[in-house]
C-alpha cells in the first residue's frame, strides 16, 4: 500500500468500556479551589520541598559511600590487549579458534599473562582470567606472532585508577624502546616483546548486549560485507558484531563504505574500526554513527583490521555495506625528492583516509636563487591542538594539524623545503593536498596581488568588495568607485547591496538607515508604518496580517492578503509559513494536513562547487533520461505518480522530440548514474504537461509536470518533497540546497554521483540588478554571489530544497537558467514554485 495514497487518517479509538457518565470538574472550579486554600498549600509545599531535599541528600550520600568509599563493592573491569611474541610463528590454523593449535597457543598466552600480572601486587590480587580472541602475523621488527586477548579483573571501586596504572606500566615506555625488551623469560615462557592493553569501550560491555558474534574475512579476494538484514531490513537490536579482516602478509586491508546509515546518537548505535584484530582503544581508526559525511575509505597499517557494530534496544537503521580489498604495502610509497619548479604533494591514499602509523618526507629543492612556497588546497588532519602531538604535517620547523588550514601558504627562506607527514596509531582523517612553487624572493606574486597571508590572487579581485585573500587584505585601503559605497570600516561594496538585508560590510553600515518607517515604528509588508507597540497585540493593524505574523498566537483574519495563509475553510491566518510546522494554526487544522512529504528517512542529513551526497539524502530527486542518451534533466517527486520539472527540459530541439512522453524515462531513488540498485525505480512517462505560457526567450513560467505510467511505491529512497503554499515566504539569506547530476564546472561533464551544494536565497532587487532586469517575479534567485557554487547544465528541472522550521523540506524552486555557472555576481535563477501552486493542483490534482 502506498503510504500517501491510502487515504487513511488518524481517528481516535472508540473505547466501548469508557464510562461516559464520569464527570470532571470544570476548569473554573479548579481555579476557585486553588485560590481559597492558597496560603496553607504554600506552607505544605515549602515543608515538602525541605523534606524532599533532605531525603535526596541522604540518598546521594549513601550512594557515594556505597560506590566510592565502601571498599568491598567490586566491579568488573575488562582490558583488551595485544601481545607481540618473538619466538613463535603464525600458523594458518590460528585463524580457527576451534583448532587444537589455537587452543594450545591460547593456553600459553593466558599462562604468560598470568605470569606477567603475578609480578604486580594490584594486578595479581584482582585478576580473574584471560581469554585469547585471535592471532595474526607479527608486525615486522622482532615480533613474529601477535596475540589479541581480553583480561578480566574484579576490583573494589576505589582501586580502579590503580588498576589502570598497573596495566599501563606493563607497556614499554618510549625511553626504553620497543625492541628487544623481554618482559619475562622463565623456562617455558613465551618471548614477549610488548603488551599493549586498554580498558574496553564501556559501550561494548553493556549488559543488554548479546554476546558478540565474529566473522573472519580474508581480503586477498575483494568482496563485500554488510550489516545483518541490509538492505531489506534494519540491523538487529542489542548486538555487538565483529568482522576480522586479514590480508596476505605484506599487504594492507582496505575498506570502502558504499552505504552507512546508523542512528544519530553514537552512545546508542555505532561502528568502530581498529587497526588491530581486537578493539584496543589505542588502535581505533574511526568511530561513526548517523549519516556521516567525510571520507569513508579506510586503510590498515598492517595486514589486519577489525570492524565492530554495536546497537542498542531502540531505533534501528539500515546499517552499512562496504567493499573490502587488499593493497601491497609497497604501493603508494609516499615522500621523496622533488626538484621541479612546481608540483604537488598529498597524504598517502588521498582522498581516502590516510593509514595510521605512517610517515613520509618530501625534500623539495628549487634553483638556488629561488625560494619555495607551499599552499594547502585540502587540509583535514584530526583535532586542532597546540603542539600537534598526534597526526601532523611539518613544513620545515612548523607543525600543522587540525581542519582549518585550507589555503594556508607557507614560504621557505631558502631554495629547499622539507614537508613531513606523520600519523600516529589511532584516529585517522582524510589528510591533505598541497601545491608547491618556486618563486623569486623579490617578486613572490608575479603579475598578481600578494595578500598579507602570502596568497597570490588576480589583481582584478582587489577592491571588488569580496574578501578573496581570506584575511581581507585585498579589500583594505581601497578607493571606492562611483558604483560602490564606502563602509565605516573602509571597505568598498557595490551600491545596490545597500539595504538588501545582509551585512555585506561586515560592520552593518550597508544596512543602516534602511527602514522606511520612523524609529519606534513597525514596517508592515504592504509598506504601511504603524506603532511598534501594536505588534503582536492580537489585532490586524497593518491590514495584511504582517504585524501579527511572527507572534506566539496566530490570528484568524477578517481579510486575506498576499502574505497570509489560507486554510481549507477559506479563512486566512496571520502566522507566517504556518504549514507543516508541527503546530495546528487553522481552526480546521488544514495547515498541518499532508505533511508526510519532505522528510528524510534518516535525519542526518551537477552542481559546481558542491560535494557528493549520501544515498537516500535527497529522496525526491529524480534523474530524467532520454532513451539512448542518458541523463538530461532533474525533477522532483510530488507523490507516487507525479513529477515536477522545468518546461525548458521538455521542448523539442531539432530532431530531438523532448516534448514527447515516450522519449523519456524517469529514474527514481537513483544515487550513481549507470548504477541502479535494489532501490532504483525506472518508470516510463504517461504524459507531459508543460506550462501553457512558457516563454523560451525569457524562460518565464519554466515549469512542467510529468505523470508516470505506473505508480511507484514510496520508500526511504523515493519520497515526495513538500509544495509550499502560494503565500509561503522564502526570505533572502535563507539557506537552500541544490542537487543534481549536472556539469561540475561551466562547460564540463556531468557528475556520476548525485551532488549537493549549499546556496542562499538572493534579494530579488539585487538579483534583477545583477542580471540586467531579466529576472521576473515568477523567478527566484539563489546562489553564492562570491562565485564557485551553482547549478549548471544538466541540473535543470531539479529541486531547490529549503528545510522548514519543523525539519520538513519544501520545494522553493526549479533549476531554470543562469549566466554561465558559478560566476561571481551571477546567481542561479529558479522557477518560483509558490507562483504555480494552483496550476500544479489544477493540472495534476497534487
Ligand atoms: C543549464 O544549462 C543551466 N547557473 C542550468 C542552470 C544554470 C546555468 C545553466 C545556473 O541547464
């Protein structure tokens, strides 16, 4: 059954045994009673509060004493660790925990652990037992076998810190060095080189969890892993699952996630990946939950990797599907000597996440009379911190880390530069790419402007009102020309940006003295000025509802206006954008009708300057294909039968009969062009209804409906977007998203993976000014006026999506036209959907 078409509405259950004779006190009486006994009641309340406070303090004290001070209360503490062993070889039988070889080696390791713990009074006193979970080949050096184990201690609560210290004291410290430190060597003992252990992630020992199941995966032949039930059903509740990946010796494991959709809260459901076969915190590469956005491609440092999935009782999501493979360790050697005048360097495997425990050094050498400068075009290296002790890039003596250094320029003071990259044993990131260049010290930016931060920019970008340097130095000390205004802070900005509702100066001067009304007055949307005191007074003083449009309570108005919402009963209310905001405002509740649209199944969360979207993120996005040609235009799902697109997509063009329905094929639930999957639905088109007044010269009324030949079943990847009412207001500056498979740069080729980009609604007057008055009231402008982000060829007909106050997504516009793509001061022009609400209803019934 199709959800939106079932015609079912919620109706309260009629309980037959409900006692209709029962009477409740009327509200007025309650008040009356309260008033009479007010004083005595207050006294009792006061006394009650004091007594409750005393009881709470007593209970808290008891609990603190019970758990922290009473030394006989014990807790279980589990440590996960690895042991490097020098005098044993890895045998294939060790992969099978039921083999006799596994058992006998596990016994040796457990005995060894007991021996190690026996040398420490805290450890030996509270030790309960160890179990070995897996073995792998040694990690090079003197280890030839690694055992992964779990040790359990039963410890009085106040002693937990001492236990952690004792466990950590077993590790070789950096001064002692890793190599050759034999911890213990009785006659039958193993030659132990090192032990690392850490307390287990407490979410992995939740009592509700079913005991972890584990899968052994050999990655020498590439393959796919997925969470149980994927993609047909959600993952199960309360599971702790492990996938142990092993590559051939001398190889690394590579894991690329194709889909990853979990609950948003990492405390409940998460995946965690380790550079190890046991979940040792020291070796955690990443933790992910929700609908993650960064790179989801991971590499191990050695030939093993562990993937864990932990879920709780509630809210189960689709889970994941990931491809695994192996790569020789010798592949992608990073670093080296570079001697060209310019070139680029990037972290290993960029744009995948770099592997842990990796170090690379690049020595750049340019002709003696020149210096070197390097500019980072991508920089994603873990957390920002002072000394950058974890993962870092070091340029000569300067250590860099964090995720904020994009476009940073560093220059050398000689003809050589050394760039070092270093990743530690845990938590990886996407890394960096950088371009280096030789320059003459006396002329660092030949023919270009040098910013204070050493960036070079085109001289035409100086004093153009935009901060191109990033530090504003290209906009300092400018002489404003006659088309510009001077801000108080000295910046020059185009005059038509004055009073456009956005602070372009940065100090608000371009938005001062813009009100048409006097101080203390409210400007109605119809241009009237009324006293500020009349705002939200429950009366329609502007006579267009606007003084009552952003108040706590919505008014039912005597008369409707172009700014008011019309309820189904024909009456209008004053609240701005009341539809589907989660609050019934119309007396007949019609502002909250048909609000299943515009929701993403999983909250997270072509285009020029955009980024890849995730599967299911834009379930209303459609790809319109011409048979034999492939993708041509975008469209949006309105319901299980109707799509909305641009009229210019369905115009005949010479021999191409785009106006004929049988030429088209609609792809719904598509993510990657030419990669249909179980969620993709292909439909023929029954009819096309282009707007009767579409003007191919001006692009006015650029809107068309398409009816599918067969209904589709709505699901997590195919879902309608909400249509805004005719009076819905999309204010300038509001964030909107564009999506599509169109060209990724002007004149470029189309995208394979659905792209998304964030833009903002542009002031209509500013837009008309910028676009030579070619923008009509039936159009909406959106973009990033600085340039670099826009819709482009192939995105046409696709949605301009805006998220409303309750999280529902509304269709503000249809990609229509523009002056090129992503050019500065050339926003994208969209069909203004609010203008066509009744046309859509008339033609399709939606
Ligand atoms: C096009 O050719 C097109 N920059 C669509 C959108 C824009 C430009 C061109 C907006 O379909």
